[in-house]
C-alpha cells in the first residue's frame, strides 16, 4: 500500500456546540503553519477530519513529525485513499493483507451512513473472500482500519497519537511565567493543550541581557515552540527589585518577589490582551507555594491565575518534562531568580504584610522602570527569533 494522504482526526472538538467552527478553523490554521515549507498537495477539511493530500515529493515522516506536536489533534494516520466502493475496498484490502507478515484484524467504521452497504457487509466480504480470509485474525493486535466517508474510503494500519486537547489560540492568550526550572515548561505545555496562546515572561538575574540571550532560556522557549508555532518572550531584569527590597526581612523576599512578578505579568497581559496568567506552581512543593503564600502573592491581582500543576507531585512533573524533552535543559546550571535560597522563608505570609512591603519599597515605580529595561523576542517556528 502506497499512502497518498494523511488523515487527521480532532476528537474532543466534536464535543463543542455552536462555536465548534471556531475551534476547527483555529486547528486548521495551526496545521497549515506547522507544515509550512513541507511538500504536499493540499490540506482539506472533510466533515469530521482533515486530509493532507500528498504528492510525489512529500516526505511523510517529516510531516507526521510536525503533526504529533499540534494540540487539538487526537490522532492521525498515513493512509491509502480510494473510492468508497465495496469492491475497491476489498481489492485494496487484499493487497495490504497479502503483503503482511502476520494475520491482521479488520476494523470498519462508516462516518457516512447512507451507503447501500454496511460496515458488516465490508467485514463479511473480507471473511468470505479466499484472497483475504487466510490473512485475517480477529484476535490480532495488528489492525487494518477501514474508514468509509461519503465519497472516499481510507485504509490504514497505524494510528499515530496527537497532542490532544484544544488548538492553541482557541482559548485566547495568557502570560506564562517561565523560569529555568523543571515546572514552568510543563505548565506551559498543559496551558497550550487547553488552547492557550503563550506569551512567556522570564525574569533574569544577569545585569547584561546578552548573557540571558546566550543561556538555556531561549532554548527552552524554542523547545516549546513546536506546540504553538509562534510565541512572544518578555525578558525582564530582576536587579531593580533586588536593590529596592534589600532592607525588608529576607524571609519575605520570595513571596514579595512573586507578587512583583504577578504585577508585571498583569501589566503584560493588559498590553497583549491576554486573559490569564499561568504559573508552574504545585501546592506545597516549595515555601512560596503554600496555600497562605499563594493567597498573599495574588492579593490585588485582578487577572485570572491558572496553575496547571496544582495537583501534580514532583515525580509526575519530571516525567512529563522528560516527555517534552525539556528536562535536561531545565537541570542545567543557571542563575535563576526564582530559585532564591533562604534558610527560613516565610511559609504563612499575610496579604497585609506583603502589601506594606510592596508600598514601602515603592515597587510600583520599580515595576515601571523594569518594564522600560525589558526586551521582547518574537519566536516563529523555522524562523528563529526576532527582537522587537
């Protein structure tokens, strides 16, 4: 069987109501962007699936490697597309079965129900045919899928898993706090899987921006780029905050810095028309992530704060980071502002104290100065970075 199409299914999107077309259209555009530059004939929407029509120059492995990272895709399959005719289906199926090393199970699905033949008619044709029957085993783990649409039938033996979830951009934008650690890249992926377009915000400890530009942070952002195709990254210096807060009790520094980050993220969200802020916090994982401290840090923040890792433990987060291929980068040595080490950090900070320190250190003014010293990078897959 020589595959001439790739069939793409988008499972969860069929649960949507009247606004389903918005999600489907967003996914269509994301697929177009992801396979831009690849050789193929055309990409079509065909009722409950997308179909990529291949040509003689198409490199299937390159296209499928791009598809597996796109949120919104349930699964996809390189397939042979033929006419939706029971005799042609049987003939093509016979060719596939005869070339198989071991017997195959037949699984038939009709997404179009108005044909004169049923799914059972197709199965019966295979069972009663002398050419195909010897190659069929209903208990086999190897499966020949036969999917019958209105005009065409698709035959394939592989279901390749997609990222699932919702297409990036369908749920709007969010500012994602991106550190050099393990957690925030995982939170970024989970946010994108729920349709969020990422705007990354990273606070760096270096005085020279060039050092962060040469660090692992752009590499982590680029690892995540395959899920969104494009993203902005805000790089904000932390030294003005550190200077302004030198006289406060050190045990409050972590919580106060988190409040400062939220305030900055809220300002970026307003500028970028983002609907939420995303963090890599998991309840109780470190001192700044106790329930009391979370409440104190977000006090006065009007923008919705999402914490995708809330119920995950560190082992679960590490496993996901390994799947995303961000783990090795995350454990590289890096001077990360978010990993300030304090012997006896405050674990039950109250909002009034944090409000008081925020005012006394004049952090609203510090925030404005920090924003003026920040840099913004625009990332596009296959194009690298462009500074704004």
